[in-house]
């Protein structure tokens, strides 16, 4: 194995190395983050499938460090943390993963911090931090960056001599077909690469501002205001937010938590314990934040305890067989709101109550078998109030705190009307304090059971999406908005410490809560924020949208994606509802093997698409948990084996084998894929997926 940096041995005019032979093949991977690492790790694990007498060059193109990529790069504030504990993070598949390729064991993050990672952490000055973090703590993103860098170098060292990796720290600008089943990749530094296959794994794609965000940006420029649009917090320039300046903040999720950290501790403020409470000592450089969101409260804190279970939960109602039996419309799609959503809610509710009855029976009055029977025959999805099951529940589970009432959980301030701004501040602070208490208390382990059930439902819905059972419009409205929003709120919140700090900042007068369903308007050359749940308004010269942009490939600014869409070499969903209203959120179309679908419906056999902006792409929700059969691992293995098979066939034939294209209506099953493993069956393009050529 050889690693070469930048353009070593690359012919900038023709693209092939000077010593190229018919037995040399090149794979270009655009994007060098965790997903690219995952494919490379699987290529290394399956390397016995590559002919030893041939040479495979893998060229990785990314302006950011290979392995970590942009999001996990090392040059960001050490104050920014992960939101998963170290023992729940791994980049290496284990024996739980159902895949055709071999498992090559590798450490999870906490194991690496305690073992192989120690020399590198010490060299980076991060060893003490890692020791304090431990397996149940939240590592900084800088520690995760070091883990990813170490994992990348470990995989490179494991490659056989016939496979070498070249890294280009620049941006890929264009991919075009050149004939003879090859592609040309043009780089920003002037390099031109000729590739036998290309993998596009750029991760989360930057996008242009939405119409509403553009309107705020134009207004800010016109009135000399400060508007900071959505984006990864570590990439934002916050210098325009002055000391003591009033700032409206929309959004209370993870981007908001990072924003608060950078505007307080990042500006020299300090927390300290005083009389058993956390206090904040201001530096004087902080702005004053007025914060609101749709719910009006931050995401729930991560749980402070673990259930004594191993491996992923399974679904009881939202099973593959149940989904297959649901009715379809004339396009072959499910009615998510009517038929799927009730199953989702039932899964969460039954997980909650089964844990309550099995682990805390003293808080129930009837046998589980009786309760389950009544639940399955009377549970109402939308509300418990005034229903016969709701009356039964009050008798069977007397404490309201033990009820799974999704509308109340999801919208804690629904229907509330606050007397004034101080009442909102008190209510939100009390809500956060109660959340911290409950999330640290294992006597409320039904919350942990719901967390596990959410993961199981996530996997079940991913399967339904990959099969095409859920239509694009329902995917945007119900899976990405409704379910993912609920999932993030309940299961993907911040470390508890961050919410303790938020309460200290509120007490110090640097954070104020506006309430739910806030709106921001431009009046008299100022931003004016209000909530229908409270009287009054807040008027400021600064607005921050503390959220990530909503993915939509039709608005992507990535030059490769834009170019391939414009020429019809990629297809994307242009999603509209039944009334013809555009919903946004379109994804790139790929077949079941991850190969790119063109605008004419044909499949490009040598161009693979992976990541959160690709239809059916697995494992895009974050790092996998050890022992949980991560779907991203499964897809990475399948893609790596397909790539090795494709390029090996080229070698055996003495030239690039086969065309760029095949008809997507013809499924293929490689001869060496044993029964029970993944079959490559391509998607048709449903009639409501308008294919955009832009």
C-alpha cells in the first residue's frame, strides 16, 4: 500500500499515471469524510477479491482532512461536543453486522481513547480531556476528529501492496463521461483525473438560501442589520453579534446549543459551582439571546443511565410483514398519515408501557397481559383524553408522569397562554429542570425504552423508504419532518451538562425564552419576534437562524451535483403535493446498489452515490452504535464489493469492461452473491417523482 498526497505521479493533461498499463485501474472518491472512510474500510476488508497482479489506485478528493472531513475536522473549537457518549460511537463494523464481507475488528471511540489512541491524544494535548470523558462522557469533536484520522491511517496501512491511495486536498468541480466507460474528474487545482469508477460521497451538501432566508438577508443588508442564516455552527461567523446586543434566535436544537456555547464560553465566560448550583461568570463580551422555536423548549437531554439490554430493539407492529400488508395507492405508495403513523406511535407507546410494567410494577395496578390486550384494542393515537382507553389508563397506571401521551410530550406548551415574558422564562426553565431530573433517574426507564424503540422504528422506516413503499411527498412531510423531528427532540438532544449551563445563563440574564411557535417579521427596519402564547414582542437588530439547512439537492451549491443535474447525468426528485405545491427536500435518485440514475431513467454503472442527499442511502443519521448492525456498514460493504467486482472484471478483460449504462428495469444479481444477501434490484421512477434536469 502506498499513500501519495496531492498530485503525485498524476498526469495533469491526460489523467493517467505515467506508468499506466491495462492492468491499472483508478477509483475516484469525491468526499473524504466518514462515509468515504467506510467504503475504504470495506475495500480493505474485501481486498482478497482484487487480483494481486493488478494495481488499483483510489484517489480521494476533499479540501478537508481525509477521514474527518469538513464536519469533524480538527480546526474547530474544543468547546463543541458530540451528542453521543463515547461507548456508543464506532466507525468499525462488528459481528452484529449482516454483510457478505469479513469483519475486521476495530475499537469503538471509548476503547480507542483508553488504548491505541493515547499516544496521538497526548501529542495533541487532549489526553487529560479524554481521561475525564471516559466511556459514558461526551467527547469533544476534536477528539472524534483524531479518532477518525487514526482510523483512516489504520485502514490505509491494512491495504495490500496492489491497492494504493492518493489524496487531493482540493475541490472536485466536474465529472463527465469520456467514452470507453471512463469518466473525467476535474479538480480546482487544475488536475484532471481519468476514472474507471466514481463514488460521490460529499456528505451534507451546502445549499442556496431558501426564499424566506434570502428575504431576511436582503432586508438585513438594506437596513444595516445582522442576519446569520442556517448552517453548521462551527462554520458561522458570529463576530457581528456584539457585546450586550439583543439577538433573536430561532431554533432550540443542537445548532442552538453550539451557538450558545460559542457566544458565552467561547467569549471568555466561565461556569463555576456555588452553593450546589452552577453559576455563570460573564466576560462582558456576550450578547443577550431571545430564543424561541416551534415547541418553545430545547431538545430533551441525553439519558444519564443505560438499560440492561444488548443489541437493537425489534418492532412489534411496524414489521416488514405488516408494512407489506398495508394498502397502496395507484402509485404503489402507502398512506403514511392514515396507516403508517399509527403503527409508529403504537411502537413507542408499547415500548414505554412494557418497560413500566416489567421494571416498575409497583406503579401499575393490573397485569401486563390485561393491559396489553386493552392497549391493542383501545389505544388512541392522537389523544388519550376522553377516550375509553384513557379512562382505563388512569386506573391501570395512576401517575400521569408514567403515561405515554405523545401530543403532550411533543408539544408541552400546546394550548398554554402565559401572562408575560417572565412567566415564559419560568415555565421553560422549570421544564428544562424537570427534564434534567427525569433523564437522570433510572426509575423513569420507560424513557430509555422509547429511545430504543425510536431506533427500531427508524430502521423500519428506512427499509420502507428503500423499497419505494413510502412516496416522496410523504417522505418529506412525514418521515423527514414529523418523525425525524420527533426523533431529534426525544433521542438526539444535547449532553445534560449543556442544559444545566443553559439554566445558569438564563439565571444570569443572558438567555430569555420567547415561547412556542415564534414568528419573526421585519417592521420599521428591525426584526420583531413574538409568540402567540405570550403578550408582547422583542425588537432587535440581529437575528440568528440556529438550525441546519433543510437538504434539497435542487438547491445544492456543490459544483459537481449542479453540473450533473444540469446535463441530465443525475436525476433528482422535484416533489410536489397533491395541489402542485413544491415541497422541496428532493434527493438524488440511485438504484438499490447505490448507482446513479440519470434523468432519462437509465443507470450509470460506474457512478455511485452515497450520503444523506441520496434516495435509499443507509446510515446517514450519524455514527453507528457497536453491536447494533448499523445499516451504513451493510451498504458500505455491498458498494465496496460491487466496486471491486466491477474493476476486477476490467482487469481480466484487459480494458474497461461494459458500458456506462444499463436499463434500470433489468435487475441484476452478481453470481458470487450467496442467497439471502443483497440483490441489486433497481427502482423505477414513480410518476410523482418529477425528475428535475437543472
